[in-house]
């Protein structure tokens, strides 16, 4: 399988889905190419040995890489970051035309703009893409204060919904992310949870020599290490407040903050102002050195501000901490806390509560060294079993394989749809004109009934049908039941399926297919089971497997099961078989019920009533 990695950040920049991921994909038997920018993260300055140029090809450990130009920046300026993100997106969209056509593209998010080259590949070269979400935009932008403009945030939200709709599959790092995307209307069947791994080649959990410990002041103290970005999202004032609480009661405790970020200078000033002798800052270290420093710690600290968004994320340092094999103090609610608890790898505490952090530290100090060592070992076992690079890559390959098998079938199906719908509209145009006139004379305007229905991946579209019911109300100005509004012409149109002919325009527009699960009412979607939700993974059809196997005479459970069977077994031959059987059903008028509500409940009513029993 040929796989293209599209990511704004790649080695030598620090990233979790970079060269290590590409090497593992190749090790497991696949061809990999990378589309990325010139390295400048996190400092915003182009790395030594590189200079911005139109394009640059290189090979890194056997992995071919195409680098495209961008505006290097990564400071606190929202405008500069936006230019950084947009410049890469535009350049990568052009660069996407110059890579070998892959079977599938993998897209690393953030930033959200990285979806643009994926859309370009999809539109021009029919390449499906898997979208890997590390941050939920615009939620993260708002939560971190990176962007406060409501208009821009709304625009980002619309853009993300488009990406969700167009992606062949979406991977997320936690169950919380999955649930949030389902609230955005992404069907469960389109989502997979694949937790992150860490840079295993750069994390050496071996215990360092004591002389090294003495050099950086670790000896003789209970060292709690925080390693990583120090910004507003980390809310590290909580750590300083906890250090102040522990300074006299636990004099051996020392908090060591390693890394960089927009808040480092302010935090340093706070330490001086509070006269804290138990908090030290170390500069950002090369990734290859981080494992050694973490290995010298007595405990490792994770902390994020108390925000609902962070309750569904798992900070990337968590996996590194687990692999190192040291007890973890987790100051994050939700998925990250559950991971530490499931692993038995440490203690959790309420974020932004300094007293809770201080108590967690004292609790950890109160157990034996052997018990702390057992916590660390449990974390390592959990990491290797569920989070390792090899485990995660196998999960991605399973997703890639499913996605890559679809394009050829989808192209042929679309060609069949366009050809037959265009031909049908031309051949049937006299009938369409006659029916238009009859409906207008019999029922007035509008002649075409339009209704929003859920299409591919639940994306709503307007479905067209000939009108079959008149506008009629009772003495209270309430609309009469369907069976009383249905006209004799309407009954004929439904019984002959002629009312469905305008849907050929939906097929021509790409909103529907000739064959697929019938588009049901939008209000039914929340009542689908996870398995039934698979029917939303393909374009809805004018006819389908359920329509030639009972139509409205089968129960909802059976009807939806038939739709799922079609999704799982679809092929060009099956589509042709369904079209042939449909013609027979139309002429025989088999399974036709002109007023479905007369023989079965609405799906939402049926399942709501069942749930209440």
C-alpha cells in the first residue's frame, strides 16, 4: 500500500507522527512518502542546514520527503501563526500534485488548514484521506485563548465540518474526542480511537549514573518533573502555589520545570516574587536527553487548566511518562486521568487546585519506594500493551486498508450514476413535463416537494420529489393527517414510484446514488444503533437492497439490517442486480405502501416507545 503523510511538522522538528511513524509503516511492509514544510517549529526560525525555497526533495532514512515553503513563525501573534498555517496549506496543495499518487493520505491535525492539500488530492487525484485529530478546533483555539474572534471561530467550525464530511475516516486520540465529534454529527462508524505513542527511540528509561544526577541537582531531593510546553493551557500557577504550600512542610520536595513556551518568563518572575526555593526551571532539552532526565525523577507531573475540552484529551507527555516507568501525578480530568488509573501508574488530582496537588505529592511520598517502583512498572506494561508504536501503527494500517479499497469502486459507481441519471433525465423528459403539468393542475404549487435528508456521513441535502399531498387543514388550522391530504394522483405517483423521478437531479448533483440506503428523515438518525449508522457511510439511493426485499412491508429492524448488509457487501454487480430487481418491483407494484404510516410506526416513535417500556 502507498501511503502519503501530510503534516506541517516533521523531523527534525519534534512530532509524534513523524519519521518514527513513517519508519514503522515501512517496517510493516508499506511504501511511504511525506509532504511537509521546512522545519521551524517550535522557535519559528528555520533550522540550520535548511533555507526556504520553492520545493526541496530529500530522503531521510530511506523515506522520500517533499518540503514546501511556508512563513516561519510560532510566537504569540495570532496573525503570524495564521500566515504560517495558511502559507503551508497553499504550498502543500500545490506540492500534492507532484508526489506519487498514493492509495491513501494520512493527515496530521493541527492545524486545521492542513486539510486543504488533502481536499486537493481528493478532488484532483481521487485520493481518500484519513484525518488524525490531535486537537479539536475551534474548541482548542477558544479554550487556550489563541483566538477570541467569534466570526473567525465560527468560520473555523464550518471548515472543520467540511473536513469531517469529506474525510474517508477520522482517527482520534481518546473516547472523549470521539463523543464530541459524534455531537458534531460525525457517525460513529466513521471514527476510530487510536491513542498516541511516544518517541520510543528517544526515550531511554534506564536509570542514569549518580554523577549525572549530581550535576543537575537531583540528588538528595524528591524531584517532581514537569516537561513540555509552558503556556496558558498548562495553568502552571497551580504548581507554584502547591510548591509554596509544601516549602516548609516537605523541604525535600523540588519541582523541576523543563521546556519553553510563552509563559516561562512570567512563571520565573512569579518564583522570584514568591521566594520559592523549591522550583527550578531548566531550558528546553533535545528530545534524546529527555528520557534520561525523566528517568532521574521521583515523580512526573501533568497539568492542564480546568476546562471541559481538556477532560477529553490526553496530553502527549502522558505516553512518555508511562514508558519511562515513574509514578505520574495527573492534574487533568477525564480520559487522561482514567488512563493513569487504568494503568495503576500514579495518582490523579483536581486541576487548578493547588491544595489537591500538594496532597497528592504528600500521598506519593508517604508510600514506600518499592510501591512507587511498582507504579512505574505498571505504567510501562500498560504502554507496551496498548499504546506502543507497533500497536498504534497496526491500528492505522487496518484503517488505511479499509479506506484504500474504496476509491475504484466509488469511481465506477459515480460514473454509472452520472451516465444513467443524465440519460434517464433526457429520455424521461416528456414524462417529467407531463407529470409537472398534472401535479400543478391537481395540487397547485410548489410542484416539487423538497425536504432536508441526511446524506453521505449525515451531511444534509435537499431531496426532490413530485408533490403527492395537498395543503389541507382542519377547523383549528392544524394540518390534516397524511392519508387525508394524499390525493388520487398522489396515490398513483407513489404506487408507480413516479414521484421519485426528480431524485435523478440529486443523483446528478452527487447528493444521492441510483443504489443505496434510502435517505430517511433527519430526526431518525439519533435512533440508529452503531451498526445501523453504517448506512450513512455511503450516498443514499433512489432504490436499495431493502427496497427490493420488502420495501415498506418489513420491520424497521429488518429494513435497517438490509441497508447495513448492502454497505458491507456493495459492488458494481450488486448495484446492477438491484436496479434490475427494482424494475420488476415497479411493474409488479410489489411491496408498495402509499401511506407507510398506516402500516408501521415512525422509527423515532417506535424506538422511543420501546425504550420507555
